[in-house]
C-alpha cells in the first residue's frame, strides 16, 4: 500500500487531512529506496519500528482538526494494514542466516579479491572494501543527525 493510501486511512480514522499523517507513512515505507520488494517491510514494519516512529515524530501529533493523536497508534495501524499483525523484530529476522561478516573482526582476502587503488568516487565502509556511496533519500522532514567521532 502506498504512503498516501495509508495517510487517507489515518485521516478517515482519526480526522484531519491525509497530509497530517503523510510524513509518518513516508518514513515507514522509506526502506523501499534500499530494498524495493516486500522484504523492505522487515526493517520498520514491526514493534521496534513502531517505537522508533514514536521517538522520531513524538508521542502525539495534533491534526488539522485540532485532535491529538498518538503516533504509535498511527504506526501500529500502518503495520497492521500492510501485514495484518505487528510482528516482533525477532520474527522478522528469524529466517535470516547468521553470516561470518556480521560479527566484524579482521577481514582476510585472497590475492585476487584485494581492493584496487582508491577511487575518489567511492567511499570505504569497513577499511578494506570500497563501496558505492549511500543513496540520497528524499527529504521527508526527518530531523538531521550528525555523527561525531
């Protein structure tokens, strides 16, 4: 379901207009930018994602009708509309195999897989392997964060 459809359902349920809720629904579906199939839902469409939405957007919002609505209720409805229930993050990741790279540590490469000389259009993610820069996502009103070393 597209974010605007979710937003219309939220407006019907809680009052106001779809635009009152669109940023929340855009955020839930923003993972489609990185994984454009239904697996994108495993990242935020779960109980943890509902709590993250509340942290990002606040506990409540006041819609254009002046009604105070709980963000977690909007988030939970989004997940239920898509999946029919709210899974735990454990359930979302249950079928995911544990890979050796997930534990980090020292990486050893065979001679033929060693990285090539640095390319200024690429960034180094783990100190060993070059990777493309992350995609630029559309601005949907999230607060900006600065990571400090």
